[in-house]
């Protein structure tokens, strides 16, 4: 009996011991410093166990499962970090801690690895939220549009406007390398893919203004992307009715070589075919992108960013009917089309980045990049239209048809536009950190070589009479008085340009962290300078121009019981003209165009608090921009046409508020509200609304799950924006056309079910366990089927000579299914 009890006791003890040994979890990731540079030799430890990060900053640590474990991350040159983490059995958790140079970091919650650069006025977005948020054009830009101050009224486009600026005023960096977008795209449905591949993204920082001197010469915003550095072999795949993507990453055995590669394909037919235009639409949007890094030594790393994108857009419209007007008088524009459009945008991009770190204080980077885009825009489309009153008699057989035509006519549009642009960059950046002091500097040379042929015209015919341009040398009284002159196009642009631009820019800035009477402070002061010269076979060489842009930031965190941070930032911001800004509405390049200038001031406050015993943050900012030497422009869908004259002044003022936190436990959601007013004064004629005068913006992103079925998750993305000015007809005075488009209202819903992931494994031998993660989902775009408009088409009534603003509507309600996989 005693032997049996001894045997049972021994068996039970061994069983408990073996179970305890088996209950392990894996913590892994990359140790980073404040510049997102990997930290070698950092100690990651708990109790009496630990490991060190390798020369790539990579670490793996096995810890007990199902218990709170206090992890300490330390390095001789950086302040230590402590946090408590609780993982489930066999769970693999990726944690990328950021070691700072300021105060000791102690926390009782899991650190997510995101560096919230609140003192710099930068918003950090979660890459996983980017990948799961439903949108007709999913990606980083789609999530940006839910932030205050960021607006876009076109779900098919990746372009966005920030605080009164336009699409050309936003900087985009990937791993400190500036990237570009195509030139000729004029419609959102011609855009297939953003340059940024969401599958490769590790970190997303965004500033809506008041940014530091280290960022480039644009007026509105900075989007700073960091791509992943894989810690092991992995792969992801995403499939939907709009296309698919595959990404894979790996690291060599010696941990010196690592890389990610992503391939994407997109097909917009699901969205375009849902519109009220009957078309034959054959798009091809595809790209391949990679980021590779190789540690040549312990102090030198070489990185390569490459991208090859093919965007082919074949479009053959057939018929279209647009109903507009009021409930009492419903009018319609019925159009029959002939012809087609064939566009192609091929872009090639490659960049090498060398990072040399001779010691813990000094980091030197050398960047060289080349970007080429070859674009064509060819179309011949004849549109025969009838403008009239719609039959609203419910009992009539012709319900919804045009019963009385007030005007009939036709429009022939023709284009043979070709562009070839080649851009080279060579740049050096440096950072020196010592205690609480940091110096940053950089110098960059850019050469731009653009060859452009612009050939397009428009012929308008109404009731059998060609409509001539409204020039002052004759009175156009057709069709009542015949006009016997030769037929000329209503609009015609012909130009051949060969333009070269050489630029040298540089910056220097100083940052300090300190305290004043127990109040933490941070300050940054810097200056940028930019010199450029324009030449070419078809333009007159310009005199060299130079601008100087001083900038500063200051933040203070008072020693209060309430967790609050106050900051102020601003300075002079210049935007030296890019090729698009040099070319006027007639296609002529004007090398004398000067840089637009903005004096920008931003006041901000961050208040962190707990609500329902969960963390929340309220971010508030007020801003003001005073713009001079403004280059006026018009927006047609997503195409911008400049006047190429610095003949205006403008201002933008407003306020942004964003509340983000765990509205639902364990998920991040937010509500954002923005108010903006921006006006311009052209030729001292008085202030009128700018094309981007987006007065009120409300954005809501909500993530949720079913408590009883946590694998069933929901994502809701809502945007409300008041209408922007709707533009004006060709040759019309913008001061006489200040009507606005209808308000933009959109709600996108996504529902997904997680079949398996790190926290949910099925029975042993189940096929789905071959996936590290597998999810299935359904998405509904534009749930409430709102009719949003992007621009107006102006149609002339031949009998009354009136111009009707006919709205061009965007996509209606659309259903999509998607599947996500990780290996």
C-alpha cells in the first residue's frame, strides 16, 4: 500500500513537473532605439534567465506561460525598460521594445512596440489595424482618412488632402527614402495600388503639420513608413474579389541577411461596374516590392528598397444616366458613348541605403535612389447627350426616362499624352546623440529629367452647332445666330516639354530633453535650405532660386496629477515647384515660378486618462497657416492643374480633436472631429474658398468582437465631410462658381472570423493548424448606399444658354469577401 502511494505521489509530481515544463511561451522581436535603429547587445531577462539581442537587434526568449512575468530590457548606453507580460501556452508574441535616452520606463502593461512620438506631434498607427480596416481602397491611406485634418472624397483614390493643402503637398518616406506617385493620373479609378505595401509595414508615423526640419520641403504633411525586418521565415496571403497579395520574409542562419518581398494584384471592376455607367472595363494593377538588408559588419548595414509597378487601364464607356435636381423637378443627363480610353503607368524604383554606426552615439546614413515613370494617356471618346426632365409618374411605362429634352448635343474628347520622368537622389543623413542632446543633419542632391508631350482637345456640339470658346473678340449667340467662322475646339492644349531640374537641399537641427522644476521638457530647433535651377531644350533656363526654412518645436509635460502634455510647433515651410507646378493650363512650362511659402503654427495638447478602467487619450490641436506666393490650381477628380503663377495669397485655420482608446476592451478605436476653413485671394480680387475647403470632418473607427465568440470580430469605418467647392466650367471665372458638392457620407463595415491563430488552435491533425493564422471575412462598402459626388460635369442647355452642374457620382453599396492567411 505504501509502495502504491509512493508510486502515485511520484507519478503525480512528475506529471505536474512535466506540465509545468511544457507550459512555455515564446517572446521575440527586435530591440530598437528612438531612431528605430536595431540595438545590438541588449539584455532581455526575467528572474534568472535571459538572452541578448544580436547584431540585427533580434532576440528570442522562452518564458513561462499562463503567469505574469516581469521582463527587463537593458543596455549600457540606454535607459532600461520593465514591463509585465502574460502569455498563453505555446503562444508566440512579437514585441519590439524601444529603448529611450531619457527617463526610466516602468510599466505594468504589455508594451506594444509602437513609439508614440507625442512630443513631436506625430500620430502613430498600428499596422495590424491598417490591414484589417475595411475600405474600398484598403491600405495606409485609407486609415489616414479617418484622422482629423485629413480629407478625401474619393474612395477609389489613395490621394488625400491635409489641412487645406492639396495632393501634391504631402511627403511620403519609406525607411527614410522619399517615394513618388505618377504624374498623369486624372481619375481615382485609374489608380490601382498605393506605393506603400501594407503587408510589409512595421511602423507608421504621421504628422499633419508643424513637422521638423529633417523632413522635406512640402507644405502639408509627412507620412513616415518603416518596413519590417523579419526575425524568422514567414509568409502571408490575402485574397478578395478586388485582388490579392502575397508577402514573404526570411532571415539567414547567421542573422546577417534578411528581407521581405511582396506581390500585389488589384482589380477594380467590382467597384467600377457597380457605378451608374455601363462600361467595358479591363484594368491591370500589379506590383512587386522588396526590402533587403545585409549586415556587412557590426557597424555597417546595407539596405535595398525596390519596386516595379504596372498599372494598365482600359476603359470603354457605353451608356450612363445621372439623375439630379430636386424632388419637384427631377432632371437627368442621358449619355451614349463611343470610343475608348487606354492608359498605362509603369513605374520603376530602386534605392540603396547604407547605415554606418561607428559607436553608440553616432549614426551615419547614405542613400541613393532612382525613380522612373513611363506614362501614357490615350483616349478618343464621343459622348452624345440629352438633358431633360424625368418622368416621375409611378404608373407610367416610361417611369425614370427623359420625357422632355431641354438640350441635346455631343462632346468629343481626345488625348495623346505621354510622359517619361527620371529622378535621381543622392543623400547623406547623420545623427549624433549624447545624453539628452541630439544633433541631426543632412544634405541631398536631386536631378529631375522630364520629357512630356501634351496633346488634348475637346469639341462641344449642341443642337448641331459647334460651341466656340467664350473669347472676348466675338459674341457667341448660337444657335440663334449662325457663326460662319471655321470650327475650332472648345478647349485645346498642345505642348512638348523637355525639362531638367537640379536641386540641392539640406538641414540641421538640435533636440534636447531636460527638466524645469520637475516638469519634463523637450525642444527642437532646426533650419532647412533648398536651392534649385531649371533648364531644358524647350524652356528658358532660369536663375537659381533659394529658400530658407527655420522651424521649431517645444513640448512640456507638467508634474501634475493629470497626465497631460502641451506642445507648440511651427516655422516657415516652402514648397519649391515640382514639374506639375511649373506647367500651366496650356501646357507651357514657366521656370520663373517661385516656391509657395507657409508660416505654420500648431498648438497641441495630449491628455491621457482612464475611462471604465481602460486607457484613453484625447489629442487636441489648433493650427493656422498664412500662405504667400500661392500657385492657384483647379482639381478635376484627382488631377491638379496649376496656373503656374504665384498670383495669390491664402490662409488655412482650424482645429482637430481625436479621442482614441479601448472603447471595447482589448481593441483600439477612435473618434475624430476636424474643422477647417481655407480661402485664397487671387489677383487681389478678394477671398474665395480654395478647392480643398473641407469645413467639417468627422471620422469614426470602431473595432469590436463578440464576447461569447471572441474569434468573430467587426470593424466599422465611418466618415462624414461637408462638401467642397464643385469647380467651374472651362474658361469660367472661379469667382462666379462657388457652389459646393453634396456632403460626403460613407460607412464601411467588415466582419471576420478567425479560424486559427496563435491563441486558437484546433485538434491535433486538423488541416487548418498548418496555418499560423487563418481568417475569413465579409465587407460591405458604403453600407447606406449614399450617393457621393467627386466633381461636376457642366452641360450647356442650347436653348437658354444655361450651364447645368451635373454631379459625377462615386461607387454605391458593394459587397466583398476576403480571406487572410499567415504561415
